[in-house]
């Protein structure tokens, strides 16, 4: 008799009122949560949606955060010079953006995007990615701004003296140095972003957490499904942490 046949017999026995031992109950619960009716496919779909949201949000958040950080850094560096009206307006917009986004809960932002702004759209992955990207951008902006400000001001002066404009100096000289300083913080932001995607269930997206909830509703036992999802998240976070640490070591070795 195979393991699946044995588990089906255990399930039938439990439904018939037979009291199962701890090991038998563990096998039955695992079978119900991951194997029965091909439920492992729901976890695969959930992992796919979770990674789609996290990767798209990461790209959007980094681009948005970089732009906001450059505007605010440029404004701070020109305080003693003749003020620019356009730069002042852009800096004010960036400050309002970071203040509002960091001052309101992520779930509220997601609900507003899903049920108010894009209430007629069914592209739940896109809505979630946009919401998390905008949220992450505010935190990434402060991380990058701190890294840019940590680079010696003489680096900017050296770049300008070589004939580079502000954008070129930032891109070729300042940002490469700042990346090494901010990489640990960016890695933590990525890990936080990945874990926070678990709240996309509030707009109906089938991510890992939603898969566990649906399976719990069918099996009437949440321990195995939720514990399994927790282990999957832990595995993904450990892989991300390993990749970030490896990138950090490579960047440090390139300085020698």
C-alpha cells in the first residue's frame, strides 16, 4: 500500500469517528493540506503571485526611490546657492509623498488602491505591485538619500570639475559608492517587502497566505497549511538573505 492510499484510509477512518494516533493524524493533516485534490498547485500559484508582486514592487520602488532621493539630495546641496522654484516645488512634492506614505498603514493604502482608485480593475497583481512599489519607494528614497549624503562632497566637486553634469556625476561616481553603503538596508527592505505581500489577501489576490486560508476553509484545520506557508516564506527570506550577503561580499572584495 502506498503512502497516499494509507492517508486516504486514515482520512476515511477519521471521518468515521476513529481516533487516530499523533503520527497518523500528522500524516492525515499533511495529506489534506498539501496532496488531496492537488492542493499543492494552490501553493505554487501563491508563490508565483507573491514573487510577481515582490519583484515588480521592488523595481518600481527602487526607481521611484532613486528619483526622489536625487531630487531631495540635489535640493539640500543647493541650499546656499540661488534657490530654484522648480526644484523647490519638486522637493516639496517629494517630502509630502514620503511623509504621507510612511505615515499611513500599508493595508490602508492597498485598500484604497484596490477598492477606490482601481475598483473596476481585476488586475490584482498589478494593483498590488503598484501599491507596494509606491509604499516601498518612500522608504527606499530615505535609504538612498542617506547613502548619497554619506559620500564625501568632494566627490561631486571632482566630477563637476571633469566636465560632468549633475546627473552624470551622480550616475557614474556618487551612486556606485553609495550602493555599497546602502546595500544592507536595501536588502532588509526587500525582505520586509516580500513578507508584507501577505496582506494582499484583503483585495482577493491568491498569494501564499490566501492559499493557506482557502485550504484551511476546506480542511477545517489551519495548523498544517499555515505552518507550511510560514516555512515557505522562511525559505524565500533565507535565500534572499544569502543572495544579498553574497553581493555584499563581492562588492567588498572589489574594493581591495
